[in-house]
C-alpha cells in the first residue's frame, strides 16, 4: 500500500490517495479535485473509491464530483442525511479496494456520524502495512473540535470523542500510520495539536492527551475550556456538502474594465487587493481592502471569516495571485469572483481616488502615540488574555466589521501577532473613514521596543 498526501496548507487539511499500485481509494478530497487526479496519474492508478470521514465544516468536498468523473463508488456514512446518491457505509462492514481491506469505524465526536477508516494491506512488502485515516477524530497531539454542530451537543460530543479515539486505537495495530484530515493549522482541531509531519497509533497512544488522560470528565473539561472562535463560513459548509457541491470554477476571468471597477468601488462593493500589505498601505484604491496573498498566509480563512458571505467580490492583483486566490476561495464556496488583473491600482482605475495610511513598528508606537489615541489589538480573545499591550482595546478581526462604530475619532494604532490580521483591520477601518496606523511588527518584539505589556510576554 502506498499513501499519497495531498496537502491544503491554506486550510490546514490533508486529503489522501491510497492505492495498491493498480486501484485507488481517495479520502476526504478537497473541491479542487485536479490535484488528486494528478496524483493518481503520477502513480499510474485508477480511482475506484472515494470516501468521506464526515460532512466537513471547514471546506467544500470534491468527493461527489470526483466519484462521478471517475465512475467510482462514493462512500458516505449511511446515517448522513444527504441529497445525492452514494454508497452508504455502515461501521464495521469492511470492503475491498483491490487487494486492500478497508474497515469503517464509528468515531463520533467531531460530528455525530463521523467515521474513520482502517486500511490494511495483506501483501504490503516494503509498503505500508496498515494505515488509519482518522478525519477529525484522532489528530496529532489532540482531537477534532466538538462544538461545530451546536452548543447543546458540544459536551456530549466531547465525551463521544474520548471514547472514539480509544475505540480506534484498540482496533488498529500499534505500528499503523495515522493520517488525519485536520490538525495542520485547521480551525477544526482543538487543544494542543502537534505539527508533526507523521505519526503512528503507538506514538499517539503514548503522547496524545486524549489517550493519556485516565479521567474522562477531566479530559472533557479541558477540551471545553480550550474551545475558541472558528470562521463564520463554517456555518455554510456542512449544509452545502450534504446537498453535494458542484465543480470548482478555477479559470481567471477577463479583467474588469476600469469604469466598472470604479463603479464597484463607488457602490461599496468588496474589492480585495491581494498585494503586499506595505504596497497596499502606500497606495491603494479608496474603498478597497487588503487581504495580502502569499504562501503560508491565512488568506482563505480570514477572508471567509471577515467578509460577508456570498456577496460580489472582485480580486485585484497579479495574475498568479488572482489565479491562486480563486482556487483557495472555491474551496470554501466563494465562487467565481471577478478580477482586476494588475499590480498598479492607478492604472486599473484611473479615475478613482488613490489613498494611503502610515506603517510603523513598535518603536514608532512608543515614540509617536499621542494621548487619547487607541491601540487596537485584533487578535483573538484568548491571545489577548494571555498577553497584550497595556490599555489596548481588543476587537478580534472577525468582529471588526460589526463594531466599527465603537471607536473614538482619534487615531487608531492597529496590531496583531505578525501584521497580517492588522493589515486587514487597518484597511477596513481606513475604508470606513478612520485615521489608522498599521503596526507591521511581530508582537513578541513589543517588550524589547519599550512597549508596556500586561500578562506573560511571548518568547
């Protein structure tokens, strides 16, 4: 057995192509299925089965489209209420994929109907003998969060999660390799998740707090105490997945004409500038907002979290960034945005106003902040509680659009952990007519610059 990892770093998730050299099972594919199809071609295998561990809350699945395109069996829990034809999976009823044996295991916790799959190869040779595809159940170092269904289900699902990971470990071989879907930066994980590149059931049994804590009630209390906010677009993912998402439209559209772009800015439509945040602050179209696109950024999660769902969207930036952003946004249901392709905003909309706001570092804050001016911390509440700039106001980025009228008219100095979220927040405030300064600096550098902090300063 060979396992090919298809990683979506932008969302902190992984999909898998599992094959015996001839036929393949795909587990938890993202909506942009071309990546999985490329992996199958490279491996020289035919996709015959596509399986879901659960109805996902953090992205739109490509499972239905992939299965239809390859005339493959689409495997979804029989207990899931879906609007499309699928092969209903019953926990405990194994099936074959070529020479591989696949056993579904009931692992409720992340959702009520969550499944894991134990895949075994009776003739592994130098390949993988057994692999566990745990979805949002057992993760590296922790488990999937249990609060996505609803507050009334959260505690019960946490108890379910405690039992599920033990059931999964009991049914798998100790040397089985663990392949979770979540836990690589996804907001679907909870607790002290590890960024390990790989792990086994034996390693997790020895180190994962969900398996080492002998007190179920203590584990549940700990899990519930670590629940944090998650992106607002999650509310739309599971219902769309139950209906069956259509294919992702990944082509870059023709660039909008300058007059139309100017009209959209004047009308208050969302024009998202993908350029570097320093370039944006120095020169951008009035009414546009900054969501810097770049490798390792949280572009997808934060745009989907901050901007209103399903409203017209125009992406502004270099062709390569626009193309990648369209792919990223398709994964969370922001379909077919328009584009203004180019890196000179003045050329894209010659008759629109160009504006700017200042950028500084922590030394600039210490030197230049005047009495009565606000320091705005747009990190999440748990980050603020751990340590913050003394007298700073905390409004998490995802709440900012609804709370713009809470700030006094004086200048606002905006910061976060690295500058990314602060740049989004500064652009939103500036768009609303506020006087802002972007602190584009690492929070851990604040104390050394002479900024007074409350709480334990980060290392």
